[in-house]
C-alpha cells in the first residue's frame, strides 16, 4: 500500500464562490476590466455550471482565457491577487472544508487543490488554507508576460492526468485516496480515487452520486480564518453529511486587462 492523498476542487467545494469571478467587482470598479468582460465571463460561468462540460465548451473557454491574458505581466497578476485575497476569498472559505482539510492532514495525507483557475490564483488560496500542493491552469510565459498560450488547462480529464502523474511521483495509492467536488465536470477526478465525495453537487453530479452510493456533503458555513481559529471547531464535518449518493477555467481572466495603467511598463 502506498501513501494516500485528498484532492479538493476549489470553487463551491472549498470556497463559497467562483475564485475567478470573485475578483471581478474591484477590478471593474477600478477600470481594470471592461463591462463586456464582466458579462462574458459571468455568462461563461453560468453555462459551465448548467452543464457545459463537453470538450468543445472547455476548449472555447481555454482559448478565451489565452486571448484575454496575452501580454499581461505575471508580477502584475500576482500583485492583484495578493492585494485582494484576504478581502475577497478568506471570508468565503467553508468552515466544513477547512475542518475536513485539517482532518486529512492530521491523518497524514497530503492535501492537493485541483482547480481550473490559474495557478497564480490557486496557489495563494492554498497557502491561506495551509495547503502547499496545487494542480491548476498554467499559462505560458515569455519575458515576464503571458504569451497567449495555455501550457496546461486543468479541466475535465486533464485533471486526472495531472493527479495520476503526481500519484506516480509521490507514491500515492489512488484506491486509498479521496476526492471532493461540486461539479459533474469533475466526474473523471472523482472516479479515479477509491473514496469520492460530492460537495454541494449540481443536479447531474447528485444523480451520479446516488447511483454510485457516494457520500453527499452540504457545506453551508463560510467563515473567515480568524473566526475559525477562535471558535474551533466551528462546524463538525460529520454534520455536513446529509445523505449518500469548474469553476470555469477563466482562471486569471479577472486579473486586470487595464492594470497596466497602474504599473510601469516593462521595456
């Protein structure tokens, strides 16, 4: 038997909102993205959650991401995420998810965030949760700027490819590992481990969970980190199990098309 791990989707599983759309409000308010970007990205998120998980839809989302981000400075993106992370993400972390992550860590399992959002966004969120391992979308970079190419798109079957590679490198026994997600698009991820659970599932995933007798968890208590530490344990994880049974990979699409105006251009 090898080591085991726990793989967590991010949006609506660990946090109570879309990590990509979370940054839209301040960026739009400051003129960093256009109204058209806001509407188009919100619509793409809606279509994804309504079941737009086929390869063609995911390919369009990937290409949109690549086009939108082309030319952005990587450090500029990281700065935006760092400036807004505690305001926009910390208050929306599910207490149940945080407790479950701690339980897996206490049991000696590695915890891995697996998200279609950009790595520049997912990794800081992982650090906020005490998670150092992430699988996320990676953009190709040339000269400190995004080139307009997607190096790795962490959605659908690609998530399983990355999980399998990590399992081989780390010696994880996937049959003894865990996975958590809210979206039917993560069916391949859930099916590749021995202990899948669905969290706040969409209709299609709930049906699949019932058919396969997978645990169905309902997370309902987003609580900021400071309160979780003061009130711990905030919500027993066991109480979240109510029965048996991507975020869209806009990724860094909210990071600041017009942020360049506030950053000295690179020569």
